């Protein structure tokens, strides 16, 4: 069982590496990837949520998730997510494909098998779908945030045989750890532009980053990010 799990995880990493294809695109396209993924800056961080089944027996449960940036040595960029106690998902990676202008989520299902979802932003909701090759059922994940990024909403639906109406399988509502629902001034991540939650320093001054991935990127090239930040802010 342990071997199968490790094989699935390594397979997920290999598939994501091939799907991102950022090593083959131009600097302009790489910038487009970064900009596209910045649409989900509000996702970054740890979340605590409540799940509720919408099909079959009524069930309620607690689950969590953690989103973060991933900056690779080859210049590729992605968002990583890990679900805890989810009824359907484990670890996953979200990338943007500039050639098709689609978002692609590769994620481990409850059975540790890779699931590939693809889609786009529709009315401020990230909608990603996949079709089961055997049943032809169409599964869709819809994700969005509200209250200035403090609340996260996700619903998982199925369209039987790929026809008819979408039926909700379950919904999850979550709150970001440390976030205030009432809003207020937020620190800006010096790397991604998202909400800064961790302090980092350079030459005696303090800045903020939003996740471990951004912290690692800043630590590796602090002057680069500080110069870009100051240039953007006109300071």
C-alpha cells in the first residue's frame, strides 16, 4: 500500500511537470502564467472547513486544506494544494496553460488515483471538469472566495452520462486561518502580490510573503524581489 501511494505521488509530480510546459514557452508566456495564477492569491494559506454531502445519506464532516506557491528551478510556476480529511481529494497541483488559456488541476482522488480536471474562470468562479472514460459521467469542481478572501466555497457536482443537470455531490465552506471576515488593511506578499502572512527581512527592512513557496523564493533572491516591489510601488 505504501509503495502504491508513493508511486501515485511520483506519477502526479511527473505528470504536472510535463503538463506545465513552461520550459518551452517564451518569457512573455511565463509572465502570462504568473498573472493567471495570481487570480487565486486569495486561496493561499491554510483553511478549516465544514463539508456536507448532497447525495445519498446526509453526512457532515470537518476538513482542511492548504494552498501555496511553487517556484521551480526551470522557471515554471504552479499552485499546490493539500486536502486534509477530505472525502474526495488529497494532494494536487494547479497550472495554467497559456496556449489553451485553460487551468489544469492534477489531483489525487480518495483512491490515490490521479484525476485531471481542466477549465476556466466563470463569473469569478474557477470551474474545472473531467469526464470519466468508463461511465462518461462529467465531474466538476467549482471554487471561489468571498469576504475579501476570508471565506472559501467549493462544490463538487456530477452530470450523469455527461447529460442533463449537474447534481451536487458535496459542498465545503471554509474559513482561512488568521483571516478577519470583517476585512481591514492587509499586508502584501512581495513575491506573488497576495496577502502577506509571514514576515521576511532584507537589509534591515521587513516585508511579507504569503506562503512557504514565496518565502523560499524570496530567501533565494531577496534583492530581485525587493527591487521589483519598490519599482512597482514607485518608492
